[in-house]
């Protein structure tokens, strides 16, 4: 394990982190790629709001469903093998999406994308947890997420520009090529030491693998952290990854380019946020106060948008720029979860928390599509009240989880599990 002393940040480490962050960047693009082009997909394919919600959430469903077997595989076979297999699946899903001509084809492609992208945060984090000192983990998690979150930046103005220039299908063909390139980089740059695997997990039987999952679930503090994972990422994804684009199109009448230009604001502030929140955790030396601050601020921002409904364009731009920063405390939340886990349960434990993030986003996006469909569209556009209901419901969910998380015993990086 790399310690804090000595030149730990070598060229090899930089190449490793760069490679792992690059594939995570592509997976983030795939994860959030429906939002900006949703109105155009709806027109071309004749999709309702519920079908758009299903199309986007299918990714998160398959992503979440993969986490339990993925956690076992990471602990048993190591992160590298998992990432290479997932790269092949992600390529297939991206290619199928580019050629799909039916709703079923698009949804099937999104399911494959979700499966293929399922390991590109958890596998790198498991590798960092085993290779580097605990004091470095939050920083590396923040770097991984900051670089990877650039993928969300690309699903805003750049995706809008590419779709307007060469079409969304050709754009996804190009992304499929990037998946292949990143897979090749993983094969070359990621080298695993057998000593960094989880030997206890390697020697376990399949029932013992699942017993390890039960052990994590029974840990004190698991459920408050799990629920906070459920509402944190879904709050960001409901704006940037799904309903932000339709909201801007239906309520403000903005076209593809304008939607992309506006949604780039929360994507940029999210990148700044994951670094800033991670740095704040290292300075503060604790998890809980920061997580509660970020979560309560996120709920307040969503509640404000629900209350105002249609702010002035300049106010909306400010709101979007601020909002991306608020739920970006995810590295702190991840580090809090990591602090509970013994080495042989790192893969399984962290993927269980990730089920909360991705499964929560699946549920939120599916449910929000159903909520919007309660309102009749007028000339293909849903009314403002539909979006206000979605934003208010998400704010209420975040507040409820804050109450549960606030009762959890405080923990610092230096305290034991």
C-alpha cells in the first residue's frame, strides 16, 4: 500500500488514474446522454414522458442490478478483469443504440450500456482502496469523479452540437469507438498485484461470498448511508440527465443548442464541486456535517425551483450553475461508506452503496416520468406544473433521508469501523 510519505504520485500512478478516469468519463456520458436529446428522441420515435423516463432509467436499473455480482467479482477476480469485460458490453450497447429504430431497441441498448458501465467507479475505487493509504482515498475518489464528471459536461453543449451537426446516431458511433480505445488502455495501463486482491474473498465459496454481502448490510450505519446514496446522485441526474432538457424545451421553448448551453452550467459546477467537497472533507476531518450540509442545500434548491416554477432566464442560469455544485459531495459520502468496510469486503460493500445511487436514480426517473404523464401534454409539451411536482417530490425525499442520516453516529476518517 502506498503511504503518505515518499514520491507516491509517480508517472505510473498518473497513468493509472488517468486511464481509470477516462473510461469513467465515457460511462458518465452514456449514463446521462438522454437529457439533452430527449425532446428530439420523443419527436423522432413518438415517445411519451413515461417512455422517456423508462429509456433513461433502464440504464440505472441494469447498472444497479449488476452491483451485487460485480462486488463479488471485484473481490474474487480483481478490478481489471471486470473492467475489460464491461468495456465489451458497453461497446455493444452503444453500437446498438446508434442503430436502433424502435423503442424496444433503444431500451435494450440502454440496458447494455448500464451493464457495461457498472464497474467504472467501483472497480477503480476498490483498486485505490487496496493500493493507497486511507488518507489518499478521498482525494483519489475526488479526482476520479472530477475527471469522470467531464463526461456529464459532454452530454450538454457538445452533445447538442454534435447531434445538430452529424446527428445523434453518428455521435454514438463515435462514442462506441472511444469505448474500444479506453478498453485497450485498461489492458495496458492497469496492472494488478496479486497481493492487492482480497485473499479472503478469493478463497470463499459462493455461499460465503453472499454471506459477506449480508455482513455488510448488518453493519451499523449501512442503511442511513445507503438511503443517502439513493437521493444524492438521483437529485443531480433528474436535472442534467433527464428532465432538464424537456423542462427547458417545454417551459421556456429553448431549442437543442440553447438547452445544451444551459445544462453545461451544472455539469461544470459539478466538476468543481467534487474536488471542493473532497478537499473540505480532508480539512474538516469528518463526513457527517458535510454530507448533511450538501444534502439540505440540494433539497432547498429543488424546493426553490418547484416554488418559483419559471424563474427569469438569468435567475435560471444562476440556479443551474449553483445546483450542480450542491449534490457533488458524493466523494465524501463514498469515503464515509468506505470507512465502514474491512479490506475483504471493500468490493461488495462499495457496490452495495452504489446500488443505492443507481437504483435510486432508476426509481426516481421512472416515477418522475409517471408523475409527468399525469398531466396532459399541449402540442407535445408538458405544463409547468408537471415539472414543479417532480422537483418538489425530489426535495421532499432528500429532506426525509436527511432526518434518518442525521441520527447516525458521527464518524471521522481516523476512527475505526
